[in-house]
């Protein structure tokens, strides 16, 4: 068991939104939504020069001196070698760019007959952004130190400055409305830096959409398929035009094409999933993580991989708990996000131990992927941040464990023989094959489709 550590974070202003707790009960809480820092200085617009070199996205070549002074006096310099063609292809206003395949992505391999599956663990973050708490940058470092990659579900309005708020036209709400606020240039610059570094380190940038509207009165649960599609388009747009909207034209771009990189999401408050999945499938998404599952092997639902969070043991209780920090909080301190300080350590330990119990149940049982969701928040003194960090440290360095992003998990699932996955789904929660893995998965798999690792070589 990892030693208890406290992450100290400053208090933050709040905005109210709703989400669904265990047992289907609806609770209201003060969710920190403000990504504004105390300084609201605006960065003046400059010339449209992209500082790609400064961002270390590609090398920079300089011209040679026309003459080189040697021992015998001035000599004509040899012609400089031509500079290599840049791998960076700017997109739109230069807010994003194509820089090649994402680095540090593992090659998904098909299970061999009789091979025991790896234990996948996914740590994911709703509404990811960098603010004064610096939790985004902190957990990037935690991931790197523990051989892990993660999924960051970015809220599009965190890339839109407050003075441009009317550019957001939320479904069923007036222009410029958002239940989680907007940002300022300083906050956007900090978030862009973390997004850039996270992607270059192999992490995934998903979406948590924009205004985070929950419940009645135009909440996401009431949106149509077309309204969901419009929300997705806007979430992409704010990522693809942050330079124009902030005036930071000299900043380096995000090193990815968001239209191609965005393949999955989690809906606000886990609401509106039915119509979202229909919209997402039409827009090329590959997975959704907006539901509640048991710890069993995932299947596709509505054409997308259902990679929802799961129910795990809740220490001291007879019922199980959803693998999300907010749900632990609601069942510990109720509707207040800052309950009894004397209980903060206990509550964090309770979440940590529940997640570890769920991990061990899968690791020694059916090996179903463990899906965990979190927020960059200071609820109950930051105790849940401490708990998540201790879980990362406890599990990600174990044999056969792969702490991956949703994209990497989806890639691996797509590479498997469908009959193998179907057989894995016959195992119940915590159920290991009675005859052992070698016998359970000993059948000869079907040939892999062309282009999938493990497929026969294609004759030219």
C-alpha cells in the first residue's frame, strides 16, 4: 500500500452542475469550473509567424556565413546543405498542425492462442485544463514516472476567451452561455502547453464538449442527434481556432489534427448518451465512456466501443461504487465538496482502497480492463487527487499491467479476433477461467484482417 500523501491545492470558485451518483440518485455539487487566473492580461496580436522551432516540433535550419575565415584568410564557404523539409503542416489558422504519427504509441498485438490477456487500466480526466492548481501538469509527470499514458477529455470552452464567449452557440441555450465558464488568454496558453506535451508523450486528447449543461431546461439529456453533432463541431472549432480567438498568433500550434485525433468522449453528468452515440458514430468516433458497467470485457454499443466506467467495491459498504472521484465524494460528504476536514484522509483512503480492490479482482480474475474517471479538482481537500496518484503508483508498474489511454485500448480491442473477445465476455466479474488461460483461449483464432498486427503478410 502506498504511503499517504496530501496534495495541497488552493480553494477555487465554483459553478453548479449535476451528475448521476450510484443507485441512480441525482446530486448537485459545486464543481470547479473557473479556469481564469487572477491575472487577465491580454496578449497582443502579433504577426502570423508560427514559433514551431520554439516548441521543438521540428528542427530549424540556419543559413551559412557567405565566407569562412581560415588560417590563410577569407575562404569561400561550401554551399550549405538544403534544409530538410519541415514535417509540420499547419491547419487552418495554425492553431493545430499535422506533425506525423503520434509518438510513443504501442503497436497493438493480437493475443496468441492460449495467451493470458494483459491487464489494462485507463485513467481519464473530465474537462481537462491547466489552472492555478497545475494538476494537469502534475499528473502528466505522474504518468511519465509510472510507465502510463492517460486520456484527457478537454472542454472546448477552456480554449475560448471570455470576451469571445458569444462565439459559442449552445443547443437550447442563448449564445455565450456555459455552466462551467470560459477562460482567459493566460489560462488558454497554459492549457495549450499541457495539451501539446501530453500528446507528444503518447496521451490522448478526447472531448468533454463545451458548456456542461445537465438536468432539465436544455440539458444534454434533452438534445437531439443534430444538436449533439453541432456541439461536437463547436468543440472541435474552439480547439482549431484558439490562435484567432486569443490573438496569440506567434504561439506554436498543437501538434495534431483534431479532426482525426478526436475519437471518443464522455458526456456531461453521464447524460444524453443515446443520441450522443448516434451522432458520434456518424462523425467517426470509435468509443464512448459515458455509462456505468460492471467489470467485464467491453463490447460495442451502437457501433462504438462501450468503455464506460465501472462499479467496484466500496469499503465499509454493502453496495459498489462507480470508479469516479465525484461519486465517491457524493457518497461521503453529500452535496458539499468540502466536508469535514477530519475525514478527508479517510475518504481518500476509501476511494484508493476501493479502486485497488477492483483492480485486484480483475487482475487475478477475468482481466477485464479497469476504467477510472476523475476531475482536476480539490474536492474534500484534494484527497481524491492523492488517492488517484497512489493507485497509479500501485498498479501501473506491476507485471502484465498496461496503463493506457482509451485510444490505445480501442486499438488493442480492434486488433483481436472477435471470437476471442466474445469468449472473454463469458467471464463474470472477478471470474478467472477454471481450466486456466492456456486452455480457455487455446482455440485457433480466425485470421486477422489485412493491416492488423498478427495478420498474414500481404502478397505484392
